[in-house]
C-alpha cells in the first residue's frame, strides 16, 4: 500500500465496475476507453495492495476486499461531492436564464425530473425547455448556442468539445401493434423482430440513433428491414399503431401515456441498455450549468 493520496476518479471507476461486472460496459459508463479503464483499475489495486476483482473467462467478480470497500468508497465519494458543492455555493449564481434541450424520447422519461430539480434548486432562474427530434439536432443546438445543455442518448460517436454525464440507463423494448401476434408474448427475440417491417430514423438525418439501433442488431448478426424512416419518434409510434410494423424505444417512454394503441414487449436478447446523458459544450460559461449538472447527478443516483 502506498502513502500518496487516493485518486477519486479511480474510486469512481471501481464503483462502476462493481455495478456492471463488465469492463466494456463500465468503461463506456465512465466515458473512457476500455484499455485506459483497465489500467486505472489495476493502478487502484496496486495502490491498495489487494486485488479487488477476480477476472475469469466467465466474467468479473468482486473479491472479499472489493465487497468490503463498496460502502466506504460510496460514502467517501458522496462526501467529496458535498464538500465541492459547499465550497462553491456561496459564490454560485442561482439567477439568470438557462435553456435545457432534450431529445423527444426524454420528454416522458428523465427530462421532467431534471427540470423539476433545477426549478427547485434555482427558483429565481428562468428555465426554458426545447425539444429536438434526434441526437444530431440536439448537438447542433448545443454547438450553435441555442441551448445550454441537452438530455440525449449516448451514441457510438464522439463529438469534439462536447462533455457528457450519465443520467439514466433505460431498457429498450419492442413496440408492436396492439393486434399483432407478438403483442401477447412475454418477450421477443431480435431475430423475430428483424423479420417485421421496421421503423428507424434515416442515417443521414441522425447517424447517432441509427448506428445505435443497428449496432444492437449487428451483435446478433441480423438486420431489420427498414420500411419507414420517421422524422420524429412520435411518427414512428403512430406508424406502429396503424399496424404497419414495429420499432424499438426506451421502456419508460410509454409508462406515463400511450395514445398510439401499441404494446411494449420485452426483448429476449441480452442487449446493453440505452444510456441517457446530459451533454454540454466543454467551455460553456452559463453559471447555472453547475446546478443543472448537480441535479442530473442526483437523478442518476436514483434512476
């Protein structure tokens, strides 16, 4: 064990890997490459002088030492964040204007909770909301200054100058017409879904969501037959509701309202969840951004 201070970022990596027990998913959650993530975990184990994880072909498991560290590390990181907030609270501006963008699907998932938290923490601030059909339009809103931050899906594309922080992990489900034979199933495999007419955004309109969706099918060596390219997510749901085909959406999307006459069916395949993140331009100087990021972090811990 070494005497130099612990790197708090490595402790955050430790908690991410302890939660996922998968190096690839944990690295993605922390927005670093898998090799860099693995190096930081090994550096933490070297610093502490004990192995924290057992690495086997069948997967990753916590050692006894790793399990013992879970609670104190969680407490330490929570206390560290509280110290940072307390130090800057007296100087922080809690008035002004802030425009929060969001992709359509987030309107009925995490956006209302984030917006309510911002209004609670900064009641004198003027918070405006602006919706975007897809990831590409939301990122364009950020880079043009139309919005100060945006709630978007984490897609397999890096955008220079854009920072991200996780908010929620949402399971994707199949959306089928209410009268479809799959509507009564307890789960549906992607292979079966790929055999149906499928609604997917045109890649030229938003490569982020398109590549994210296709990557799910690619991991199972299938591709859906795209029969409809909607301009907005609501168009896809209405198309499915008309009986024309199927699509994929986050499970929470239809928990509050379902005016489209569709059914959500869980997927039988083991696929990665959709990561929803808060995105902002790295050098953005709106002083309210700190409050919005804090609220997003709170939502992430309860999601």
